[in-house]
């Protein structure tokens, strides 16, 4: 127990590492959600670590060169859409699907990483610039993603693990429907991008000004792409997003980030070579501990 302003205050039993009571994930566990009544650990762990290692603050900042990567990736996808609609009209469908997965899916999942960085204002210092560049990155993605992702992702940080408030938590219907079936889990992973959007819609919130701008921008962009390159190009771009946010190595972090690989740790990091391509998106525990 510790005393604070004349009152007894119970010390958090997780101090100083702030590991919870979570158990390593298993397909044989109950279908129900695991529940813990303590708050999320990251803010408290951040305080402890900064007290011991104040030099960590020097690592905060912005990386505007990310914008150059983003522009390059947007150009790649638009050029690919051009090839699919003109030069590759007679390409074997199986080969075209493989190309869409390997190039389109990979690039689309990289868009997701950049949109994530923009959501935390890690590319530019000013919020407006990050929002505007989010609209640019969104151009080849068919559906309006960037502004809604920012809104709901920041809520994920604020309400991590809180049922009905954390948009990253699966819906009750997802849990009951998929259950412990390996086949249904495969389908669930394949359609993960769709399910993520459904979760946001289920929260029933009114669209913000920037979400409306994002939607209108994408209506205009899609109209231009369809009128100049045709439906084949638009289909390529849409399928690229579906594949890149589904059963793709670049989308694995959506599950890896909060799957319980180790007892007690509700946020998990990946330190493998994929970080070279996906701009260190695997460092998720660190990201939550020191959110900017």
C-alpha cells in the first residue's frame, strides 16, 4: 500500500513491468473473451521507463522522408493499374492474380503502415500536413481509409482492450462465428480488412469532417480512374487492398500486435526481417509504450 494525499492507495500489483494475468493464446481456450479489470499497462510502464532512462525522449520526432516512400508507392500502384488495363489485358488470370497479390497486395499493406504513421503525426510535425498526405496515400486504395483509420486507431490507444470502445477488438459475433474452427479462422484472416471496417461502423458514430472529405475525394478519384483506365484498373486496385489487408505477410501485424504469445503480455512486437520492408511496424509494444 502507498499513501497519497492522506489517502490509502493500493499499489498496482503489476509494477514495474506491468504484465497482466493474460495467458498465452490457445485454440482450445473458451470462446468467451478473456477479462482483466486493471487498466492498460503502457502509460504506467512509460512513466517507469522514462524515470530510469530519460534519454528515450531523444528518440521522439518526425520522419518526413516517409512521404517520399509514400509518393513512390502511389506511383507504382497507379502504373500497375495502367498496365493491367492496357498492356496486360490478355494476361493469364492466375498469373494476374499472383502479380496482384505479390505487388499490389504488398504495396497496399505498405500504405497501411504509412497511414498509421500519419495518424500519429510521425511524418510531418503539423497535423494538417499529415491529414492531407493521408488523402494522397489513399488515392490508389479505392475505399476511404486514411481519416477513419486515424480516428479509430487513436481510440484504440486510448481505450485498449475496453469492450465496446476499442475498435481493434473483434465483435462478439466474430468470436462466436469463427470460434475455434481453423477453416473459419482462415476465412476471417482473408477478410480482415472488411471486418475492420465493419467494427468501426458498428460503433455507430457520425462521420467527421475529414472522413467526409476523404469519402468525397475517393469518389472523385475513382471516377477519374474508371473514366480513364476502366473498371479493370479499379478492380485491380480494390483487389490489391483486399489481399494486402488479408492473408498477406504485410497484414500479419494486425494479429501479431495484440495476440498473447507470452503470458501476461497483451501487446507484442515482431523483430524479424519484415521490418526492413514495412518500416519497423513490428515494434508494436514499444509503439504503445511511447506513443507520440
